C-alpha cells in the first residue's frame, strides 16, 4: 500500500509538473517511480555475451589506453599500423559523425587487433565520455558510428543529517556527491552553507542516472526540504512565464538578487569585525569583510549581476575584482591568485559567473578569499544582507502552484 501510494503521488506530481512546465520544463520525468527507465537505448552499447558494440571480443587482442596531452586520434591509429591514407579517408568521409578536434585528453580508447601474425587493427573504440563512444570500423568499409550509453533513471527518496558539511553528509549516507552540488545551487540564495549547524537535515526526491551500476549524475530534483537553524525551507519546482525556478511553500522565489556566498564548500576563517588584530601588520583595525579559507585555485563567483569596475592589483588587497551591482550595492573579491579570462574593468557579469580564483596575493598569511559587501559605498556585514527575492508565484498561477506544492510535500512526507 505504501509503495502504491508513493507511485500515485509521484505520477500525480509528474502530470502537474509537465502541465505547468510545457516545452521549457525544468523537469524531465521518468515513467514510474522506483523503476529503472532507459532514456537513450542502443542495442549494442555494452558487453553482451562475447560482443562489445557488435564486435566479437574473443576474436581479438584488445589494447586499452588513454589519450595523452596533445595526442591525436590519427597518431594513435598510425601507431597501430593503420595507413595514413586510410586514416585521412576515414576522417573525411565521417566528418559529420566525428570531429577529431574535440578529442579529450584522458579519454579512454580500445584497439582491436587480429590474433594472427599480422596483428592488424580492425576496430578502434574512442570513449569520449561516460555517455558517448565512437566505433571506428577499419576493415572492408571505413565507417565511424556514434553510440550512446544506455542510461537508466531511477527515482530516489533520500535524506541526511549534517554533522560537518553537506558534502560529508551525502558521502556518509552513500549518496551521489553531485546531490550536494544540486542542493547548494537550489538553496544558494537562501542558506549560508558555511554556516550549517550539526543536526541540520535535508530530504530530497530526485532522479539519479546510471550507466550499468555506475551513477553518472542527478537529472531532476522534484522536491526538497532543508531544515536549517530551526526553519524548514521547502524547494518546490515551478515554471511561470516560461521561466523555471524553485519556490518555498508561500510561493516566494528561492532565488534572490545575491548569492549567499561567492564560492562553495569552504569555511569561514574570519568574520566581519569592527576591531581585529591584523595577522601580518599586528595592529588592531576593522576587518570589513568575510574571509573564506579555501585551496588555491578554488573558483570565485560573482554573487550577483553587475559591471566590473576594477580588476587588477591593489596594494595589500592583492589581485582584486570590484563589481557594481546597482546604484546601492557593490562587492569586492580580494587576494585572488588570478582572474578568469575576459574579466576586466567595464565587463558585465552575471550572477554565479566565475570571475577569478582563490589565492594569497597581497598581505595574506595563506590562501583565502576576503569578500566585501558595500551598501551606498559603506561596508556592511555580508552575512547580514537581506537581499530582495526574484518574482514570486503570480496570483494567476497560485492555484496551479498549490496543487504542485501539495503533491511535492506529499512525496517528501514519505521519507523518514
């Protein structure tokens, strides 16, 4: 009875999501809860008996390798005795299927060599990524076939309790760590993930994608609940005016004008203060920002849309990016190791766009980001800024949203 109830609620939720989202849906539902459903199928994308992609593996000696830096598919094929004339013809005649310029360093490949004394390469498989492979036929007909891996989407009901971080909580509960990324993006405007407390808890209903037994990612989050600092914050997906977002139970958009933090999965090493002993100068003076300790090279993101008004070296601040978001708010990002290519004074950036990387330039005792927030030109505590939200659910969409909210909350209610 419980499983049937879950299936009913799930099916009802999917129907509501699809009807509300239309073509621009942020939801890609599977057909039935807790049942694997292939989203892309090919009849020979894995080992079946003694065949791989239709190739009889027992008839060949198979050599596996990985593409090295600045290595080309043509040079790999040539190293196994494939004539250059054959390689050129193969690539030219199949240029609509395979672009050799997009070969990735580190991608795997397999060479199928005949077992006779000639040890001739009859087939070559290039695994571009977990999802796509290219099969080179080098025998009578020169042909390149593109194969998609069979992907199964499985509906998951998961939960976890925070001890140290969201990332650690997903690992401790045997969940795909990408789930932490997805949840941090949904709640990026609402929850300060550097201020999580032991005992905070989450519940989430989502589709996870698998190739064979290997998890390859999270495709859709249907509903989420985060219990943080005594508050229960729901995330209900909804689309209005062809734009998808997540909303709380009141219909308030979880997206806000500013992100809660300019980087992910770090820790606060020093807070905003009116009097702090400077670790290098050894004098007491105000610290007008938040220090986030993070490894060198950690990406730094713009917390909101705006125009870069400075990107350069500035004394003790080291490499710094300043952004004016509007007539009231501006932000600064100090001690960067380097800037993201293209970031310079006058450039317009979007919320969440990468602008630089954590470093230790200027007066700094170690790698960290000193993040500063200004209101009308005066520094304020970034953790106390209450940014305005994006558009809420409109009155004309309230009834449809209430139905989706009810179904989504019912789904979450099935999780312990």
